[in-house]
C-alpha cells in the first residue's frame, strides 16, 4: 500500500460544497463525502471503511479531485455502444402510445409492443425491438 502524498490547503474544501448540497446523484454525493473526509485530514482507510469504498477507488477519487477539482468526481462517459433509445425517441414513443392504433393501420384497438416498434420505425427510421419498446 502506497502512502498518499497529497496535501490540501484550507481552500480545497469550498469546491466540494456544491457537490454535497446541490447534487441529486447519490454516487457523486458519496464520492464528495469521502474526498472531503480525506481533505479534512482523515486517513484513506478510515474513509474507505466508513463509506464502503475500496481503498483503491477512494485513492483514485482523491487524486482526481486534486488534479481536476470537483469536476473530477463526476462519472466519465462509459465505453461501449451508445443507447439506441434517446430522450427524443422516448418522447416520440410516448406521444405515439397516446394515439389510437387504428389510425396507424392496426387491426386492434390496443397497441402491442411489436406494433409500436413497427410504427416507430416507419416514422423515425430507428429500429427497436419489442423489448426495448416495452422497457420504456
């Protein structure tokens, strides 16, 4: 285990206050709490044990805070394929659900997930599975 060789000045705490007071994201709040404890002089082991972080994770968050400030505590973009369902597409789907399926050529008076996916594909050009439609 390596010793943390960072020393924070007294003015390092105020940038954490907006994270602790205004954020609605639990992960960011917990990170800010743990980093604040370390900045106030608590040991990494104490902070990691009391807030249920691994030592390595807390060390990473403290280093990011030291280098980037409070912005370093925010989640970075995740790798992988971006989600197909965007907010605009979900909004379009919500409007479509409120319409009568008979207006769109359906033979039934209630939507099925498959019919919604088909109509959505015709209107927007985005192919979704019935499971993706059902999840919205």
